[in-house]
C-alpha cells in the first residue's frame, strides 16, 4: 500500500469496520491532542481504551487506563498510536502478539514507521500512518466543513447544519460521505431508553 496517500474508501472502510480502539499514548490532560481525539471518538460511539502506563489508576472519559495492550482482556479492532515514530515498532510488536490480532494499526499525525507498517501488513493488518482518525472522521462526515475548514469537497448540496444532539455520520451521501456503524450506534444508544 502507498502510505503517502490513502483513498477515502480505504479510510472510510476502516472507520466503519472498527468498534474497539486502544489508544496508546492517551492522556487525561485536556490540552493534549490525544485527549481531544479520544473524547471525539467516544462521542462518535467508538469503544475507546486508554493505554498509558504513566496513568494507570486514572480514567479518561470514565474508562480506566491500562498499562499496555497485553492488559486488555478483550479483542481490539484498532490500535491508535499516539507516540513519536521511534516508539512505534515496539507497539506494533506488542499488537502482533495479541490474540486475536487487531484489524488496524493507525499512527497519528507526524508518526510514520515504514518498517513497522510492512511488518503489520505482512501479518494481515491494515495500516494508516501520519493521519488522525478524528480529522478523517470529521472530513469524511462533513463535520469538519461546518467548523470553517476547507475539506476540498465541492458540491452544490449544502450539508445540514448540525443541531443539538445531531450526529453527522459517514453514512451521509450528500457531501462525499460514506458510512460508519459507530456513529449510528451512538445515535441509537442516545434515543433508546433501555
């Protein structure tokens, strides 16, 4: 796979196909980018697990920190790595030791390790490097265009103005959207009183 550019369908397929995401390098500090990404993904219905040995005993958005991927006692769909490039290979090695294997290794903005990507892909995992799932979700769902960011999507149809409680999901087809079951689950969970 060419990791310099990803087709929207590749990213959309990943965001639609994952439910449980372990974020390695998550931080409870409200000024850290990992905090914003974690909170955003929780709000979109993803089952997030914060991984950071320096914060064990604390929680993030009501979810307890674990020290390592090996401490997670359930299958993980995606490992989102919020660490610098030199720390990626050990995280990928740990992820490849899990059973079952995660489906995706995602390296955040500024993080790239081609050898780690090759190793993960050889094991059958999808890999994304130097991208943020929060930004990609917002871009593909058109949420980001309502925040004054140019998404490079040209359309004569205007996306609906978000209202209180409204979720723009990747299922939208009006402005280059796609689909994500996670956002649909979140919307259903909010409206389902049981």
